[in-house]
């Protein structure tokens, strides 16, 4: 359509508004009630423009039409009058309200009033003082600045999907308030900050640096609030918490972080973030940060110089290498950058001469890499997140807590009409909004997935043309599926047969269904079978690769769990998932490194611990993992660390694992380093140093270099950019990925094999990456889990994440997030709680066949009768001391989701509070 705006012709597309036309003309009008991301209400009237032949119209809500003549400048007095009406009852501070940011910019209202020459009227009758609410650690409310525009209410509902806010009062007294009433801190707010970002007046704001420091643990004495006159800077980086990979804008002043805000152009988060990425950065300044290396002397960790610590480690490792290279093992880190992971596994292979290198994906998504590679050819999710469409099958995942931005976007699709099937024993937030919620007994996933496949085949929803052209193994699978009719699956899993059929129909009848899954699929004795049988559904439906559809996509837990594996920090693969025995891959590495990597696969993490207990392992280097908190069967892990002659640990804090080590290196956090991460849908994204690490702290990259240099075996790759370039040279999957290209073009999905490749957001469109080019269906029978409940241990414990904290909590427990969730609890159903005679907040002793813990009860109908749930964020809770040592048969991934326990009221006070 073509319109005239102040005499200038502009073209806009169908569905555009007059506001779009005004902007297309290079002009601007105030929009105090409007945010492009939100639904339009047209309540403030500050965007009024003159439409020839019609009069005044609200630009934000009036549809553009071909031939309209718009006058913007001529209607300026009308907009000024609207601003004056809004300001009339506000206090003078409203025209000087700050929203924060790199320059402490004035609020949108204040800026527009300055532009239009609107001042606080002399002798104005002000609204009654409505007061402030500073109860929340991250969101501050000044009701006297609220103009009831409703943007925060809509942001909470439409971006976050929480519906925590509402407008209360009448007329000029209308103000935003928590929907539950009472203080903000006691509301349903999930602290994402979307309301703060959209507020146009400063009524909602976030705390400044000093406020944040007052709400966290004691800060380092040297860390002072920067001068307001100091110059400010802004860096774009990628969040270092979960695997979503949100793009963040970090505003700093004087090497201190002032604010972190989600980037509006973030490739996946699109201007949204969660409480961790947005606010939980106070740990950087914690007085508990390690700032000097530690060496164990006479049984006690004591401070050492860097030169001393590097020399000590280098000498001990050189001795191990000379005696037996396989006496060394290295656990790399999903928290570290790709470049640090690349260098770590290069250290193990090229310097120490062993393939004993692994990372924490072993404990979460190793079955994904193995299962997806067997089914389709590559060990990553098949589709970009944007491919979730009109039908979603969400399995064994609670993204609202573990991947909040993903959870919000799924919720947005559901509210927009997408059909949702949730398979999860717990009644999660998204399960409450699902069309069908299947609640299988933990450990019965394979039976449920086979049951869904049975219905797809029985009712003719399998895509026979796709199967004939693009798949193999169908006949064997069809025979197996005959044994999984809905009634038998119901008997195995507890899922009603009619619900199973309804779920299969919703998935089978959708045009382009998408599967997203989490640790509820992988962390089982038969986790790889779970991935394979889940992948069967997409193949049967023709909803993957050449068939289109949303494919099969794991939701990765930690920020770089995908990238750590991509870089070859696994015992059986080199960078880019090349097998260690592949001659061509070994030749590429030998050319780049000057030495050939070992050909025999190394030890997995559980095998490393077993080797340490047996005396075979002489040195273990753990980078960025608190294995005593996060790994299963903590008692056995501690025994391994005690038995190993040399344990080296890189960490920010003296974690339980660091405290048990012989040498501790203080290292930098994600906001203090350069490199890249790979998120859950295979996007390489840049990580940039926003602040300089504290004095005495080095990056993992620098520590690895220093030890290798002291051993006389330089690693090359002097910078992270060099490491990425070398990785691209040895791994064809990443051949086109460089720092300079990411800086220039933005994120790239692998495979990206050459500098002119655009990357591959959607895998297998031209065929699968298996040797025969076909998708491989898997005929896998249901087998029971590693543990069963009995009379002695009648409850089934499931472990997982809470929204407020991150894994072992070493970072978030040193922020004001402790005010949001200060201790671990065990979720118990109302009936079970009554039978046990316990109530909310009571202490219970939770005992398993492997250990025990005392936790506070939280009564919740999220869990089924006979099941309980606990997080693992507080080392003092010792939750992983309860879990079973049983692991997935194919990968060794622990069975965190099935542990038999008993509960009994306890007179002992509950653990699980803040632990250092």
C-alpha cells in the first residue's frame, strides 16, 4: 500500500498500521501504551495523527489503507495535549525518572515530554501518594509513577506467560499490582524483567549496582560502586546459564556490571530473558571468589603463587605421562567456551596421549548424541527452535523452570492455538495447559513411545511414502509394535489407554509436528532406547528431514553442553563427532597438532571414578564441574577423589569438589572471557568479555596453555579465535565457522562446512547423514528401570531443576536469587503428606538404598501419589547422595529419574539451605 505522510509517499505491507507508515517516513510519535511485541490497546492517545477526511486517529491501532494522507507535524499539539493530561497528576520526579541502562537514560515518558516541551504544571493537583514496593530483590515498583498503560501486564502475559500482574483501582487511581495481592516478592512473578523493560515511566525499575550488592552475600572489599561520571560501555554476549543461548546486552561502568538486558534482536530470545541471565550476575563480586591458586600441603589447601601451582601440576602430570598416559583423565566443562573445550581435549590427546576425556553431557544428554546419531546420522537436534508450529510433543522436560525463554515461547504458541501434548510424570506449568497430559510411571518411556507408534501405524497415520523412500527398519519395528497396544501400555505405564490414543492422534494428524524433549527421556537405564523410540515417531510420521515437520530436538541443560561435545570432549570422538579410530580424522588432527591422537576410545566419567577407586587412575583434572554435588552416588564419587593421587580442579569458588582437590586453579566466569557457545539447536554464538576477571584469576584457556607450556608441549592456538580456526580445520562440520564471521553475520547453525555456507538450521532436508542415507527406525522393547519401589522404599524420587537456580547453584546461590528460593525442598503430594503426618515446611528424612538427606516438605499436587521430587542446587541438601549409580546401558548416563526412597518425619533440622 502507498500512503502519504507529511507529503512524502511511503510503502507499507498488508496488515500495517499508521504507526508503521509514520516510521517508514522516518518520523516518530510517542507510544506510551504501545510495545511492538505486545497486543495493541490504544489507550494513551499520545500517538495521535491527522488523517485527511477522517480527523484524528491513534496511529498504533489504525490500519493503513492505500491512498491515505497522514499529517504528523500538524497534529503535534494534539499529542502534546495528551502528554500534558498524563503528566497532570504525576509528581515532578516523573519527568526525571530513570530506567537504568548504560547512560541511566531518562524514562520514555520523560524523554517524550522533553521533546514536546511538556513540564510539570505549576500548582497541579497531584494524585494521592500511592507508595512504593521494594520487597522484590530485582523488581522495584513506584506506584506514583504508574500511568496505567498496561504494558507491564501485557508483557507478563504475552511474553512471559505468567499472568502475575493486573491493574487495580479506578480512573486516575488505577495502578499496576501483583495479581495475588500483597507484596511483589510474594506474588507469582518469575523475575524475568519483561515488565521492567517495557515500562515507559520508571514505575517499574531494577536495582542499581549498590542495591544488588546489598542483597547478595558480602562483596569483595575491593569491589566498589563505580562513579556515575565514569564512562560506560555495552557488550553483546551469550548467556552462560542454560542451553537456550539468549543474546544479552551487558552495560558496564568502571569494570562493574550495571545492567544485563535481553537483546531485542536476539536470534532466539527476541528481547526476553529469565531471572538467571537477566539478574543473577552478583556472584562475580562475591567475597567467596577464589583469587589465588591453592595446593594441598599436609592435608590442607593453602595459597600458592601461579608459578608454583603451574610448576607443581606440570611436574606431576609429566610423571604420569611418562609412566602411563592412560593414568590421566580430564573432565571438561559444559560451562566453558567451545575454544576452552577444544583446548582441553587437545591437552588430553596431544600432550598427555590419552582419550580419557569426557564432559558433563555424559550425565544428561549422552543418550541424545548416541541415539540421534544412530537414527539420523548426527548427534544434534534436527530443527531450529523456530520450527515449532501448530503441534508440539513435549516429553520429559519442564522448560518453564529449566529453559524459561523456551517455556514462554511454547506457551505463546499454545495460547495462539497450537496443540500441545506433554509426556511427564509431573504436572508442570505447560502440562496444565496441554491438550493431553500423559503421566507415565518413571522408567516406562519406551513402552509409552512404542504405544504411540502402535496407534500411528494401526490408524494409518504413518507416512508410507516417506518410509519407503527415506527409512529402513520399518518391518522389524511394525512386528515389535504389535506387542504394544494401548491397553498393555496402560498396564505398564499407568497412562490411560484413551489418553494414549488421543495423544497419538494429535501428533499423527498434525501437518508439521515438532518433538522437544529433556532429561526425563535420557537420564534412565534405557535412555538411549528412549531417544531412539521417540525418534521413531518423527520417522513414522515423516516429520523430519526430507519430510519437513519439526523433527526431534533435545533441550540441552547447561549453556554449552552441546558445544563441549561438538568440540570432541568425549572419549570416543574427535571434534565434529569424528570417531577416534577414523584414519582421515586422525590425519587431519595430526596435521594440525604435529602428533597423532590415540586410536582407542578412553574412559567415560563413571569409568574414570571406578579407575580412581581401583588405583589405575593417577591424575584427574576437573574443569568447572562440582562432581561431588552433581554426579550420582556422591559417596562413591568422594571415594574416587580420595583415592586418586592427584586431583586438579578449576573453579570460581571452593566447591565441595574443589575442597577435595589437591590443586585448585581460580578461573574466570562466562562474563569475563572470549569465545563461543553452541546452544541446544546447534547455533554457534559469540561470547564476549564484558568485564575483566578479578586480579589473580585466569581463564581456563590460559591455565591449560600455562601447564602445557611448562611441560614443554605448546598447544598452539594462542587466542580463542585461533582455537576456533584450528577446530574448523580439523572438523568438517565446522569448516566455515570463525569468530570474525560470527561477529559480522551473527549466529551460525552447524553443519557449516565452508566460508560461503550459510549454515544448516534444518538438518537432513536432502537426505540423512547415515551411511546409507536413510533414517534408521529402532525396534526396542520396554525393559524395566534400574530400581523398583518395594515395601522398604515405597516412594519414587525424581530429581530436576528449579527455575531460580542453576545446577549446583555455585553462581546463583551467591546472588539475590537466594531470596527467591533459599533452600531445597522435597515435593510431596497432599495424600502422601497426610499419610506421613507432615505438613509444609516440616523436615523429613529421605533415605534410599544409597544414602539419605533431610529436607523440608513442600506439599504439591504436581507429583503423583507415590512419587516425590527434589532439585539438586544446594550441596547441603545432598540430593545426589540418594541417587542410583545405575547408568544407561549404551552411554553410562545416570538414572537420576528413578530412585526408590522412603520418607519419615525427622526431628533433625532440614538441610538444603545456602551452602558454601
